[in-house]
C-alpha cells in the first residue's frame, strides 16, 4: 500500500499539498497552499497538525515565503521573507518544531546572496527537513520497537502517527516498526477530546494499514490499565524541556495512571522536539476556542454563557516518563542534555 | 426559583413525569410514562439517569406496574406485577438503587391482601421513597458541606445533581448546601464523555441556580489539579461495595490523580447506593452502544469497522476515597458495614 503523504511540496504548482485532517474520517481531501496566508490558516485550523509535521510545514512555509515574496531589492526581500516566516512560526505557540522548521530554512535564506539563490536554497533545505523527518521516524521506530514486547497492547493518546509527521509516525512509527519486525501489537486509541484526533486520525491510519485498533473514551484508560488490558503507553510530544514533556492535553493523566499501575510510559519524538533553552514554566500552553468543546456538529453541548477551559496541551514531569525515544536512541531520564545537544547538531 | 423536579408521580394521569435529560441543554422537555414499557425505554435511553433518581424511578415503576396490570385474579396479578417490576429492575445493571427502589415497593405489594390494596400501598411506598430521596440529599448536603472550605473550587464528574435525584442532588447537593450556608464555592464540571452529562446537565442545573461553573474536557482535570486550580473532588456513586465505588467511567482516573496531587476525593451517595452483599468482582459494568462514542449528531467520529469500548462505569478502590457522605454522616474508609447496615434499616 502507498504510504500516507501527510505533507509534500508540489513542484508543478509551487505549493504545499496537505491532507486535510479536519475532514477525516468522513472524507479524504487534500489542500493546496499557494500562499503563506493559506498555510497559516491550515496550521491554525489544524488541517495540518502534529509536531513533526508542523516542523515540515514550517520549513516548506519559509520556502514558500521565499518563493512568493514579490520584492526585487534584496535586503528588503529578505526582510519581507523573514516577516512572513515569523508569522508562520507564531501560528501556534506550543510545538517547538514549527519555529524550528522555519528557522532551519530561514538561516539558509539569510546566508544566500541573491533572491534566486534564496529561493533555490530554501526549497533544498525544506526538502532536507522533510527527508530527515522520514528518516527520524523510521529510526525512532527501530529504536522504540525494542521496548515493545511481542503480543503487547499499547495505549496511545491523540495522533502521533503518519498524519502527525511527513509519514510513518513517531509513537505509531514504533508500532509500525514493531509489527514490521514480526511482533504482534494491538493499539488502544484514546479518542482525545475535544477534537478527537485519536478516534478520527489514529484509528483511520491504523485501520488503513491493517493494524488492530480499538477506540476508547479518554476517561476509560485508567480502568483498562487496572484490568490488565494495557501493557504500556506510547505517546508523541510537542516540546520536551529540561523538566517536562508537553503533549496533547490528557497525556499527563495517562502518565499518572500508568505510574499508578506500574506500566511503562514512553514518549516518541524527533530531536527537533527537544527544547534545550526553556524551562516548562516559560512555555505557553495554547488555549483554544470554547466552541471546540462547547459545540459538536453545530449543536451546543454546553449551555450558553457557561465558560469552558480548552487547553490544547499539558506538561508531564520527566519523573513520570520511563523513556524518550528519538532518532538517536532510547533516552532514560534524567536526560543528558549535553549529549542531546551534540547529537542534535550532528544529525 | 422553583426547584428542579426530575421525576414525579402525576395523580391526574396516573403516570410518571420525567425531565427528558437527553434533550438538555438544547431544550427542556418532559416525558410522561403511562406504561412500564415506556418507563423501561426512558431508563435505557437515559431520559432518566443517576443512581438516586433511578431508585425513585424503580419505586414509581413498581407502583405503575401495580396500577396497570389488568389481571383480576389476585395471585396471578401479583405474578404479573412482579414480572413487570423485575423488567424495570433489569433495565440497567450497575446502579443498585434501581432494583432497590423496585424491591422497596414490591415487598409492600407482596404484603397486601387485594389488588386495590396493592395499588394503594405501592403508590404510598413509592411516594415515601421519593420523599426519602429528597431528605437524604439535603442531609448529604448538610453533612458534606462541612468538608468544603469557604472559597473552594470543587471538581465533579458526570452529573450527581438535582437531575440525578428527585431534586437537590448528592455531590451537587453538597455544593448547594455549602453555598446555602454562606460559603463561596465554584465548580469545575468535567464534560464526561461520551454522553456529556457534565457539560449538558451539571452545567445546566448549576447555571440555572446561579452557581459558578466552568466546563473542561475530562482529560484536562489532572493538569488543572497540578496548577492548583482544584481544592477537592466530589462525585456521586452508582453502587458502593465493600471494596469499591462504582460510578461513571472516569471517576477512577480522577481518584488516582487526586491522590497524586494530595487532594481530598469525596463520594456522595444515599445509603440505598450501598451494596452490603456483593464484592466488586461480581458487579456487571454496563457496556453501552458503540454509537455513543463513534457518532455525534449523525456524523461518524470513528472510522467504520473500528471497534469501540464503551463501559458506562468504573470501579474506584476505597483506598483512594477520602470519605463517603451519606444521609447518616461522613464515613471514612475502612467502612463500618455493620453500622451502615443498621442505619440503612433504621432510616
């Protein structure tokens, strides 16, 4: 079966082509972003989401900015490209990969000597980011699959799959690699309120690849752990700081419950997700729109006038994490940040 | 403001009148059950739900059976009433109050000497059950409000409010009594997937009574606890055995997270919820329909063919419970079952 192509550059139309993840599983539709504004809309609307995919989107977005800014005078061209690229980087605040992808390409643009060179180099660098993402996911899969016993049932939250990356996935990359290596693995996908990325996206892509998956409400995970129905938890990450893993809201509660039932709790993320600079208290947790929780299919599920809290992410202290799997291997907390910083540069 | 009347007997039409809880908060509609079959449908569809309200529904249901069975020969009449009443008791398996309410009235019917007497006594006993439920809720409120500090923010799950009882509520009864006694109390209502009783019902009835309430996805509770936004957890119960509290799925995870953050975890339930007979391993956890999780407003949220687990309840071990509040007082585990059995009889 053809691999899922979550995000790619289309040379013919000089645009970024995305699978529209807001429409799955009802319909499979691709979106074509020919402008930076359209890409920002896609990022904000979560047509493309998932930390590694946002890294690729940021990289191609900066290249799109380089290709579409009309200015002819080089220094002013650079300024305008930078402004456009920064707008992409700020479209969502929590996942570090988005600004990392933008920065990767922007620094290449800034080292070029002409508009033509900036356009050429930016696209080349964006392709490199995309290819690295694929290689990272497969390496994460290979490293992580050693942690998964044959016959395991793995609980996952949200979607850290092919749809969260260029392809293959991080958490689901580990599942795919384990299965490819001959193990039997079943997945329990938490539906992941409010936007149901687990029910809609994880279930869709695993079913497509004939991997056994069962969907549960997020709140049913703990009792399933207690009854022995879960062997370990594997999730992705949007940012990993010195002291915490930022990931989809609900991750923290699964980590607490995994610890309470003595189950391993694994995080799968490329090195681009690691943030060596900030502490967890400095990270902005994106608060999304009330209507994501308060409406469904146009119907109010919360009475009018009642306030809603809708944080997109939470922070899981590293003490609750058994291991983080990156493309460079299996890291067990406490993390060796010097080694991570070295590997991050080399890769 | 007039109190919420969740369930009542209507003398003029000899029927049970319910607030249809499947329609809130979109519309306020009452349902009239003139037959046992219609009542069973109402219970199965969750038009009426919540353990204490189910106790009242069971009691009035048995009285409805006594009033509607057409048989003229007394022993055969009793048989038919018993069959109809048993069908009500089995409409949902987990909440013990339903069969308890049925049994309360049935034993009175069985001690009567004629059809006319059975009809009279059954309705009288059902009214007594309903009135006791109100008294229990207010007593639970009074006992429980001593546990709530002035200025508290209380997390609750599902709906253990007026809509889960005849009126006032158990968990929300404690909130109402605390506020009535002059304390300031705010409520965080977990939306409670899949049927959103927290978002729809708890938010609706608290807003109606001008009590401050904010709705969150179930999965956001743990991080709110960590950030200091919660002072204690108060939930209801569907059955309390020697070793566990059965309540809406998600309760167990909140109990684990409350313990992890050193927050008190309180359960509010009338003595009719206590089950002195069974151990938790004997209790059937109702598995409800796939579509409750997999569809919303007619749209598929889970891809076709992907299985779903939808347990309605989970079991929280008593070790995680700080106290259970009943109409007879505040019980701290380990429970004194002899005392509970004595009080249960006396009340």
